[in-house]
């Protein structure tokens, strides 16, 4: 794992990998979105509003996956002192917050014709809103706290990311634990309750957005490392 602690070694992999993730991701998500809009039939109950799932489900998945990534990065940073783990946690926060906000927005748009209201203090919606606030708090703390010396987050911010992971299983099980307006688990290990004629484009958008998320994270890590290099050079010039 520490083989990639060297920024130069990491960048040799990250530069080409960014493009390999970005362009296939773009093709997949555009193909999935077009198929979901133009090819699949309307749902017999929800009508055309069902098509929002091709954006809503990937956004929800990436919002939760992003914070899970922050928690893993925090463990690696606190236990193994890996310098790139701190940078990775900082890089994931902004796209994670963005996808969480998209999840909440698309859920509200779907809820208006389905439930008759833009917002309901439902267990799933409330726990996702808490996740957005956690992201915003993490970003604010990362910007306000002293850096770890490598351009990543401080140990205090890493601990915050680790504690905030408690919310992830709450989001996942909220529709099971509480009487929820939100529909129950539609896709499980036992199969899917969504008809196959509607479900299949979701795989394209889910994989496409996931690849995009990875590309954005790598771009942000490269930006942080480049900024560190410039700051270090300016400090050497100031001392000289």
C-alpha cells in the first residue's frame, strides 16, 4: 500500500486512469439516460416519473459510497499514516456532497406527483439529508482545520469522517426499520421487484456515474498534489 505514497508514482497511474474512467463513464451514462428516456416504457402506476430512477438511484448509491470511501480513507490515515489517504478523503467529499444533493433533489421531484408533496420527514429522506449536512460539515472542517502537512485532512477531520459513517447503515435500513413512505428495497441479493423492461438501463447509468465519480476523485487528488507542489516551491523561494 505504501508503494503509492510517493506522489510521482501515484500520478503515473492516476493521469491515464482518469481518462480511462471519464470517457467510458460518459458513454455509459449518456447511453443509459437516453435508453431510459426514449426506449423503456412508462410504469403502469408511476407513468413517466419512473424514469427519474436512472439518475436518482446512482446518485443515492454514490452519496453513500462516497462517505464510505471517506471512512476507509480515515482508517488508513489514522492507522497506517498513509499520506495519500488524507488527500483521497478530501477529494471525495465534494463529489459525494454533490451526488447526495442530486439524490435529494430528484427524490423530491419524484415525490411531488407520487406523494403529493415535495418533502416528507420520511426515514430515508431525513437520513439522506443528514448525510448532506455531514458532507458540508466535513468540507468546512477540512478547510478550517490545520492540514496534515501533505495537503490532506487533519486527524480531527478524519475522526469526524469515521464517526459519520454510522449514518450509512441507518440510510440503508431506514425503509425496513421504520414505517416509511419511501418504497422498500427494490434490488436485493434475491432479485429485483422492478420489471426488467424498465430496469436494464439502470445498469448503464449506475456504472457510468460510478466511473465518473472515480475520475472526479482522481482529478481532485491530482489538483491537490499540484497545489502542494506549487506551495512548497513558493515556500522555498520565500526562504531563499
